[in-house]
């Protein structure tokens, strides 16, 4: 499994798929899994972690949708330049939010307060 270090806590309230997805995403963001790193096959990782292949496949699909990994057909699955994709997507979402907040009549401080509240709720849950 090389540089991929995943620990699935069977007693956790968080689904194994989400544990896998979040750990791989965090390792890609941190550079522990560098851009271009080839990930294990779905079957190989499933066997190694004692998970169903569908669970790993679901995590890989979510990561690919988020731009964290990319599948290159028979060549395998690789860590993508996620930071760039994530930054672009966040910037687009921020611009959409700013325009909507303006249409709703929120001033700058009220719009920022809503973002701070949402981030606080998201990152503490």
C-alpha cells in the first residue's frame, strides 16, 4: 500500500466510506500523498482494509468528483492537483454566495457572519 496510511475505526459513528474519503483527501492536501501518486486498486485497498470493494469504490468516486484523485483508465488512479481544483471550486462557490447574499439584501458584515457561523458549525461537528 506504499504511502497510503488509512485506519478504519469500526466502532466510529462515521461510515467507513467517509473515514476513507476524508483520510485520503487530508493526505492529498497535506502532500503526504503527492500529486501523481498512484493509489492502490479498489480491490487491493478493500482487501487490505477489510472493507467491501463497493465501499472503496464509493470513496474513490467521491474523491474523483471533488477533484482530489483522477482515474486514468487501465493505468490506475492517481492523486490529482487537488489544491488547484479545490481553490477554483471554493472561489466559484464564494462568488455565488456573495451574489446571493447581495440579492437577499445582506450587508458585508451580515454576509460574513453567516459564513463564519456555517464554517463553525461544519468544522466542529
